[in-house]
């Protein structure tokens, strides 16, 4: 209903499938740039534009001109960023803009951009150069040793990053799926191409890279690494001999082909489903063929194909409808995830499908709630009573109308239209009780950021879908790469994101460009401390960057360890930097890398991180002289104790040397004893153990060591005498074994010599007799003299061997308080009842009564006893 939005550039390609063309910028190309003679490669997502002379065209040169191509990089309004030189010149951006460099490394085949906005240049000798947008050389590599004659190349987006595919003059195709990890493989060993190949494109789906090859009137579909491939003939109404152009959509879902007779075929990526065809009526070869996709909808009806000719673009829908736009200068099409950008010599435009939310408001003959809400707000501004009438029409659908207006505002490029839609949404939500404002507030924040990015001084014309796809963190990174540090920090604060990466990149730039290390250290310290951050800045990454550039002094300075450099205020400033560095895990490895090992050890021990201390100790151990290493760590008790623990597990000899140097006699005694037990030479080491215990002031431990020595001597004698293994047995086990062997005399000798208690000795004899079923010997032993352990152990041992008859001999001699219990355990219920009656224990009598149900006489006796005891109460 509203006419606020400019719908003059809207056009339809089928029912309810409207598209629009939006002017983004008027271009500011330098006078020397004529796009008619240039090859233009623009990075997606509003990235930079690379322009180089088209090698296929003949250009008249001035007297002082050079035939070598000049690669210039512009932003989206045509302002020069840099000129790139393959000879690896490093110049400041300000100098780059005034300089002119030539590509003199080889014949340039293809230019393109990576997903990190790095310029990729492919040469005919198979070498791939990578530069940043400011012309600084980043990296170079070769496709392969066998690839030296590249005829064509494609730069594409794969599942693992940015890939490169090259076609050699021998019609072999090699593919690199990721330029960060350049490993090339041939497309297929069995593929045999000929000169009939007219065009080719890459398709990347589900982590698989495939290639579409137009050979004659067929398209061959080949998966990377497979030795099987399929041929497809396009089903079109008009005959054709070859395919001129192929196009794969940004989302890799759709494929379009343009035949030599001017017919456009549109279908699915696997060529199995045809959406439609269109006859252009033009026989000349087109310049470009690209898809204009929605970015959200996957239905083929919502997509379109754009064909560019010398001064004209043809936009064709899958339904067969089309629209034509004519230009005064050559144009370049830049496919995006949800639109296509059009670059000309005068304008920078955008073609996209009209977003559904926008169509519901500004479409013709629309009766949607959002359109009524927008009109109600306009009437409200005009102070018209009709505003209430429009609201009454959509009262029950107001929440949906508000959400529609908010969404439509995000898709608009004109700030005035955005403001009107946002105000309409604000107006509508006032009539919705309990409306959640989170989406509204988020959209306001996003629009403010988008408008700043789209400003011609920044010139990053991304849509809201692209913004949400990249995420704000990536947007900030791209601003940082363009050196818009202030703007990046402001946006980070506005969106409540971390600013640390922005400041680090700024510090990297300072270290790289500035030559005065003192001034750089001062500026970095001042900037890092002046910014209000949720977490303190770390200097470790900055110091590491300085170290990589060979500025070791600056690296140590920035990491906060260099505090005695001559010069005014150095000590105070560096002490301040040291206090500012809080992240020990980042600081310690860098200090080790710089050779400041003791400083690293101090930082590690202060952190209390055991793993960090161990890492420092092991690195110092490998890089420092042994004597210096031990002298250093002895000043730090925590580090020394941890190193001792490490040696205890890995090197006992080293640990012994440390204890000897430190006169730690107790530790020496324990270590010697542990080592002797481990090696099995305890008898030879006992004297040293005993001596060290005495030096350490441990007389009890020393006496135990001496007794151990005597015990070992007895063990040797017994082992020789009986030819049985006595070594390693404790005194208790030795005496028990002697009793089992019948050597009572030697057992008593050991008992007296080692002062074994009489109770333990009695227990051992009782156990031994019972285990050997020597019941007569056990009885003699019980009668020999009064038992020091009582007679309960005798009963227990007999019952343990299921000898109740033998146990009855000792039951009467048990103590009165335990006698009843042992009678019950032995199953002597008659005697137990008598004892319980004497002890007047009614509970025990009741228990006995429960156990003698099979003995009526005993049961009667027990009941009588219970009755007598109960009557007395």
C-alpha cells in the first residue's frame, strides 16, 4: 500500500517472484582505469576489487608505458587501496598508493580472492602467489612438480577453505582443496580430455569436490579422486553444438548452462532435474553467466540467472520470464550468497530477489498485516483518524506485523526507509501487551553497524543475510585488516564484543612499521592500559610478534621482563609492563623462547600451575648446563620439589645426587631403601640406610634398620637349612613358617631375639596346630600353662576346622562373659541354656528356644527356665 519504498526498479520473474535493482555507490575509478580493457575480480561479501589488464585484448601504450600487467586493488567505491608487485616489495600503504608495480614473475592466468580476502594469483608455470589487499606478499607455492603449463584456473570455495583447480595445456586438471594446506591431486586418472573442452566449473558439496566439464554438447560430471564419471546431455528444444558457459550457484545447489545457440538451461547441481530453459535470441558469446539466489529459499522458482553481454545484462527466472538492463559501459557481475553485485564504470549496483517481508509491505495490491501497520503509522504521523481504522483491521495479527516490519528494515539499504519501518514496528508493538523487544533491539543495533559499514568511506556493502552469515567477529577482523582500528573498537564496544584482538593487531602493525622500539613500547603500554576492557590485555602475543621480526629486545620489553635497559624511565616503565602481564600461560613459553629461563621459572612458580612449572623445568634442563640448572632451581623450593618428584619417577641416580648435595640424610635413607627393595640387594644397602637415619636424627628408624639386617641374616640361614624361600618374609610370617615346619626351638629363638609379644606367639601356635590338624599337640599346649590369650581362640580355630568335639574341650574354660556366645556358635544348646539360666539371660533363652524346635525335651526345659526367671521378676 505504501509508496515510500522506491519500487520503480522492481520487476517480476514469475508469479510472486519479484526482483529489484539497487544503486549502492557511484564509482570513483581513477581516470586511467577503463573497464573495457580490464579483467575485474571482486571478493564476495563486499570485499576488495582487483583490476588488471585483460591479456586477451590489445591496448595502445603510451611512449613510457610497460607491457607488464599492473594489478591494482580498489574498495567498492573505486578508491585505490594498493598496487601489487610479485617481486615481493613491502611498502607502507601510503607509499603503495603512490607507487606503480608490475607483475614480472610470469604470465598471469587467473586472479581471485580467498575467504580471508587475500588475493590469489595463478601463473602459467603452476606457481600460486598470495598477497594481502595492501600488496604485501604472504606466501607462494606450486601446484605440483609436474604442473608447468597451466592454461586456465578456477578459484573456488571448498568445505575446508579456498581451493584452486588448474587446467594444463595437456588437458589435465589438478585440484587443491585448501590453499592453507596445498596438496594437489589430479581430478581423475582415467579422465581423457581433448581440445573439445569448451568450459568447466567446480562444484563443492558435502565435503566432496566435483567438476563439470562441457565437452561438445555433453556435460561430464567428475568427482575428485573417483575413476568413474557420468555424461549428461542437456534436454533443450533448440539444437546446439557446444556449451559456451557454465555457472554454479553460490550455495552449490543449482547449475546453469548457456549453449552456443543462445539457450540457457537451468537445473540442479547433479544435472538430474531441469528447472526450465530460456532462449536469449543472441548468438554472440556472453561475458558472464551467474546465479542470483535468494540466500534463504531453496525452491528453484525463487532463483534467477543473470547473463552479461558487452553493454547489457539479461535476468532470467526459472519460469522463463526475463528482464533486460542496458549500460553505457562494460560491467562485471559479482555473485553473492543472496544477490548479485554489478560493477560498471560509473555505478555499483545490486540485484536481488525482493525479500518476502519487504514484498508484504511495499508490494502492489498487498493486503498483508505489515502493510496495514506501516500505513497506520503514516496516518498517525499525519494525525489522521484512519490510523485507528487500519489498526483495528489487524488487531489480532499485530505481533506478526511488527516482526515483519522489523525484518523488512534489515533488508533495506536506504536509511530513511529503514527508519520508517523501525518506527512503524515501534508504533505497532505499543499495542501488543507483553511484547518481547529483543528482536527489535537486535535489529536496531545491526542496522546501525550495517549503515556504518556501507558508508562510502568504509565501502563494505553487505546485506543483513551476509552479516549474519559472517558473524560480527569476522566483520571486525575485516575492518582490522583494512586498518580501521578506531571503527572496529567502536563497533566492538557497541555490540559488547571483545576488543583484545583489535588492539593486538594494532600493536602488530606498530611493531612492523615503527622503527623506534622505545616509542613502540611506550605506545603499546599506554594504549593497553587506557582502554576499558573486561579482561586485561596480554602482551605475550605482541612480544611473540616482535620476536618473529627479530626485535628480541622489544619482545622482552613488551613481555615485561627487561627492566634494566639504559635510558630515561626505562626501569619504571618496564616494571609497569611486568605488572600488567597477567596471563602466565602465554608469558612463560615466550620467555623460554627468548632465553629468559629464570624469569620464566619465576613466572611459572608464581602461577602455581604444576604443568607450567614442569614445562619450564624440562626446557631448562635441556638448554642449561647441569650445574647452573641445579643452582637455579634450588632458589625456588616449589620448582625444586617438583623436579625431585620427576626424578623419583624417571631418574633415581639424579635424585640421589640432589639429596647428597643438599645433605638431606632422611631423603637419602628413604631413597636408598626404596632402591634396594627395587633391585633386591637390601642386605648390602641396610648399613647405609641405618647410618643416614642416624645422621637425620631418627633413632627409631635406625634401630628398625638394624633389626632388619639381623632378620635378613636369619632368613639366609633358614633358607640354606630348609631350602625354602624365607627371604623377604616379615617376622610374623617367618615364625609361623618355622612352626609349620616343626622347628619350635628356632621360632622361640626369633621370638626372644626380636621381642615378639607372648600373645602374638600364642596366636601363631594355635593357628599353626589347627591348620595342621594337630589336635593332640593343641591340647597339650593348652594344658602346658595358662593361656595368655584365653581359650576363645582355641574354640574359634576348632570351629573353623568344623571340629565341634575338639571345641567342647575348651568351651568350659572360656570366660564367663563369652561362654554363652561360644556355646551358641558351637551349637551346644543344652549347655548354652544352662549357662543362660545361671546368668538369668531371658533374651538368650528365647533365642535358644527358637533354635531347638526339633528337640521337644529341650524346648520344654527352656520354656520352664524362662517361666522360672519370669516369675522371679
